[in-house]
C-alpha cells in the first residue's frame, strides 16, 4: 500500500495491484496485436521504413534508408529517383529513435513493437507516480486507467512503429521535474525530448510555458526551456534538415500549412511569421471544420471525463502542439488514434492531475465516479469498434455495410504465400516490393516501393533498376470491391506488372496464391532455374 500524508495524498510510489494489472494488460495485449500485425501482413510502410533505418544504423550508417527516400520531397514530386544513401534526417531528426538499433541486431523486426509498447507502457507508470504523490490512490488509479484505455494511447500503440512514442514518457518526466524541482532529471529529460524529432521542441516549449505561468519557483528555468526549444527548432529545421534534403519545404510544410501560406520555401520561421500576419485566417483554420474540431477535443478528453477542457494547466501544457494540430490540414490533423496525438497526451493527463489536486472533494461524489467509468467505457468501445489502423481486423470487419471481413485463417494463408515468395529473393538483392511485403524485406540496402518505383540511384549517384520485383495483387482482392484505395492499388500493380513483362525487361519467376515475383533479365536472359513454364499461367499479367 502507498504511504499517505495527513491530507490523504500519496507520497510514495509502490505499485498497487490495479496499476500492475493495467500496465501488464496494456503491454501484453498491445504486444500481441503488434505481433499479429507482423504475422498477418497488416504492418505496412512506416514499419518497414523504420526497420530499414535502424538496421542501417546498426550497420554503421545512421539515418540511412532508401524507403525513406521514396517519401522525400524531390522523389514524390518526380524530380529525382530514390537513393540508397538517403538520410531520413532530412525528413525527421529522430536521433533518439536510433537507440533502438541494438535491439534490431538482437531481435530483428520484433524489436520495433517491443520498443513501441514498452515505452508507452512505461509512460503510464510515470503518470501514476506523479498522480499518486498528489491525489488519493483511488483517483490516481482512475487517471492511470484513463491513460491505458484511451484511444489517444491505444491507437499509437497499435499502429506502425513511429518516432513519437517517446513524447508521453519524456513529457511526464519534464513536468515531474518542474513540479518537484529535480534539476538533473529536468536537464536529461528535456535534452532527450528535443532529440525525439525536430517538432518535439514545440512540446517542450509548451511545458516551459506552463512552468513560466504556473510555477513561480521555476520560472527562470522554464523560460530557459522555452528559449532552448525555440532555438532548437530553428536550428534543426532551418539549417540541419535543409542541408540534408529539401523535403521540409517541398513536402511537410506545404502539406500542413499550404492552405495558410502561399510560399513555404522560406522555412519554419518564415511560415510562422506569415501565419501570424493573418490572424483572422488563422482563427478560421483553428475552428474549421467546427464539428471535427469539437469532436476531436471531446474524444481526446472523454477518458478523463472532459476535465482537461476545464483545466488552465492543460491549456498551457498543450498550447503549441494543439495549435499546430488545429491549424494543420489533412486527414491526420484531427485523428485521435494517430501517432501525432501523442504530443498532446502529457498536457491533457497532467493537466487533469493538477485540476483534481485543487478540487479533491469532487472525487467523493459517487455519481462522478460512475460517469467517469461510463466515459472510459464509451471511449474504449469507440476506439475498438473503429479498428484503428486495421490492427483488429481479425476480430472486427473492415466494413459493416457492405460486409467485408477477412478471417484469421485467410490472413495466415496470405502470410504463408508471402513468405514463400520472399524466400526466393536473395538477402542482399535490390528489390521493389508491394507495401504489405516491405516489412519482410526491409533489412537490406536497396528496398523501394512497387509499383511506383523500380529504379534508384546507387552510392555513386548512378541510376540502376532493381534485380527483383515482388508484388501481392491478391492481397487486395477481399477489400478492392469496397475500398477505392485498395482497388486503385491492385489495378496499378497489375498494369505495371504487365508493362514490365511485355517490355521483356523482367521475367516471371513465380505466380502463386496472389503473389507475383519478377526477376530482371541480364543481357536479355533470365535465370533458367526460376523460369516458369509460361507467362500465361499468371492471371495477374492479363
């Protein structure tokens, strides 16, 4: 049991059984789902991208990823070919994530879900520690339960591996250090937070803003945090990243703020100044569309009984990342289950803790506890029924009307077909592969995305074509009659496969169970050992 002061506030940090059950349940269930995602080919592009980046880092080539190059601004705009030695640093300065590279050496592709789920689980335990020192144990447990059962945490825990997994843990540690005046912890956690990504400085800026306004005893160090985070964002986005690649201006700033700023080529600072010069347009962007904006805020705060909407501390702690989320355009801006929402998690949960610290008497009301239980339950049900990232498709249909459901047995048959096709490809060969297959093939120097690319630049900058092509048009068959994305992808794959075989540049090696393997012909000849009886045996080439 926790030790309590005379006021009933916990001052120790032993873990009570409910917290152990919550943390262990979250860890095990999320890890099992992540393992199933890998086994059922539900893990997709980002999973492969980060695996390749970490594999390359373990080989002594930090940040290197040809898969990341496919997403770079020049390549997406059609001005360049993907490069072997492209550095992901040009898109995201995710230096902290590189520390997972040794785990890739030990566990291979399993290292990514293990790190992802472990870090998010640990963040919940730090949240419990902060809450238990300020609130009654039962209330601290409830806030911890709201964290582990929230769509804002479950969603990012179940999707492809990403570099934002560190934000809740480090955000909690920074605020804990400010609350308890732990200078060493503050310096370490703040520095690590800056190394998460180039935009994680925005999270640290908000945490410093909260300390400046709400914690008189640490105002000077809070101001230093704000200054350091501001300078860091300018340094990384204004000098380091543009020196590597033009993707920041070509792609990311344009995608997020192109509706507010006509010319984003001036960089982050110029975009910020341009937005502030048109306050009415900025205000309109923040509240538009009003239904989606309101729904986003309610869904985010529902597991906490919407208390963060009443908390000044929450408002300050999430000020800048929430501002960015509201003014950004695109489908990812206002989604509660996508990884970007993790930038808001430290603020909304710690803001709720601090609100309850000043309103402890309300917790004694039974109807409040019942309503809170209902809110957590409703939020959890909505998250699960929403099938975030199709991670739960073995249990939940991909579509209810019309009905689309791929049973687990069919998913495993699909996996067996994929593994049989992958086994044909030499481990060091260059390959262009279909998106669901890339996580199986990412631990190599040259892997790019089919059907968009079959050519790349080698380390000398010379154009090359891949030795192998691996596609899985049959993967999309259950979904293509209903979903435009899968329909278009399958059609593009079939068209490109036919074009390549008709041009006599590649020969068919295998066509089985929905998979197609092509090998590049050398000097007009292919490999006799892999040559099939006839091209007509493959329906995907018709």
